[in-house]
C-alpha cells in the first residue's frame, strides 16, 4: 500500500477532519487495522462524486466510521470576541477568475494557498499556477506535481510541493522560486514523502513519510537545507503524521494512529518537542484530543478541528458557535487554518440551509471566521449584514488564511456548478477603547489566564 493522499471533502458531517486524517495517516500498517483502512479508502474513493481539483480535494464522500479519541470532551462556553465584526474590520470581496473544465482541457484551476500580498498558489491538473494580484493574471509553472497541497511563502516568492514525476506515490519534496526554478530538497531519509504543512515563516516543512516495509512516520525538514528528521512514533501507535510546525522547527504537532474498536483507527493528537518522543494533547478532564489542525508561529496555541484550542500553559476552550449552525454529534465545525499570531482562525461549518426552519435538517458547508476581537462570524452574515459579496455558492471545499490573517481564500462552486474562488481582504478600523482613546484594531490571540 502506498502513501495515502488526504481526500478533503466539503461535507463536515460524518466525513469530518478526523476521518480525513485517518485516510492520510494510515499506510504500510500491519494486521486487521491495515485491511480495514484499505477497505475504507476504497469505499471512500468510489463514493467521490465530483471532479478532483488536483490537490486531493473532492467535494463529497460517503460516511466512513473512524474513531477520534477514546473519550470525548464537551465544549465549554467561549468568552472571546466582544465587538461586532463591522466595528473592527472593513472587508473587501474579490472574485478571482478561474478556468472551467472543457473537453479539450478537463482540468479546472484550483486555488490552494495564499500569501500576505494576495499571491495565490494553486494547480491546474498537475501543474503549479500562480495568481498575481497586481496583474490579475494566472501564471503556469510547468512541472508534474503530486495531487496534494502546495504551500506559498508569506511574501509570495516561493512554493513548496510534493513531486509527482514518479507516480503513483510522491517521492520527493520540491521547492520553486523565480531565481532557482524547481529544486528537490536534499537530505531525504524517507523513500516517499508528502508535505502536510509549512511553518509560518516558510523555513520548515512537515508531513508524513514511508520507507519500504515500515509504517508512515512524521517528519520535519528545514526548507533551506539539512536532513529530513523522522520523528519517533510511540509504541502504542501504528503510524504518525505531522500537521504543523513552529517557526524555529522545534515544536511539531500532529497525530498518531492506533487500532480502535472493530479495528477502526483512532487518531490521537500529539506534540513533539526537539525531536523527542511525542506527548499526547489532552483536555483538562484528561480526555485525549484529536483533529489537530494548526498552530500559531511558536505553536504555543494549538487549534483543533471542532473549534477547540489548547495553549501550552494548559488553557483549553472552544472558539464559539454560530446561531445558524446545524448541530451534529459528529462535528459541526471544521477549522482549516490559523494566522501566525493565532488571532484569526478560518474553517467550514454546517450551516442550516433554511434559516426560517432551524430544525429542517438540511445544511450547506459554509465558511466561518473567528477573531479574538470579534468571535465567530459567518460568510452569510458578511453578506446579509455588511453587504459584502453574495451567497452564490453551491459547495465550498476549502478556506485558507494568509499568514498575517488579513486575506481569506475561499474555493468552491457557484450554484450553477461553475468553479469559484474568492479572496476576502480584512482591513482594521480605528476602534474606540473604553478609555476614550482610539487605536487601529489588531486582534490578540486567546488570552492567558
């Protein structure tokens, strides 16, 4: 079994981040768990009903049961965010033109990541494409890339991706900039590697790698040179993968995976420090956390899929809820990204499709934005309350932040089925403080007690 590529889906119900990461995590594992994951992956792939966008992202999938921890914490109430969004930010909405699929060229343009200056890295088929906001043009950068994510540096000058020249498995991690062109990272210690994230300063990459006959291992790698360091997997787990890294490369967060009831995998969120053995991330009640997504620049704040956060001082909480959310025990909220300072989080939530009938049971996956100054805000409220943009969406499958948290990349389809990419640009307003003075608004990360 080769390295399993993550299959992200737009549905947040039972196809939650926990399920998605299980598919990405498990490869070369032994025994019944291996067989069950193979079956799950086969069922999952056979259920994909929409066109692949070149980064392993599909828009829908069948339910695959995956355990996400051996105990479950109940969300406490969050007290963050006391101001209205319109008091703190002005918002601009930019529809980015994207190519539709045609019989002659079946590959649509899939935006994947965004830099602080608005440069977007994406793919058309297996080819890197870059959106330049100054010229409002897409640029093609030829090379066969794997159907996985690409990552762009904060200044928009460099890109990191997984090589696709040796299908079916990505074998190397590659970088590109205009001066050096494509370069393969030297010092690989895994036969096949897939990048899952980069540090906010674009100095380190993390992901999962495989050597023949061995399970997947998490790794961390200095982008500007050095050796790929495989991180230890605890004895109780079958494999591991890294999902975020601090700017100095010293702290890595990710998952370990082990067999659960009926041999379905259980994902356990962990933290590696200094390349040492991982420690399990736990809520205050001792329950193991899963669905870890991102961290701030020094990984002192870790964010999880179902809107939880955990600080290195032990503080734990949830970012909040939205009034039009369709609650579901399998997960209503799915965080996808966080800013460098941890003050902004973006993701998808299950939005009630019929506001006049809150118990209709019908929903759409729609973006939300959390800031520590405003709390939770939905894309719907930006449209209906602030008059920003529109609600012409059929499906939405990706939300990403620029490292500074000022630009939000949204990707999906219009109601007509045409591909759509939008960038929201946040500009801070002058906010009057209780003292009577005014300041340029800048959210702060979740407070420390």
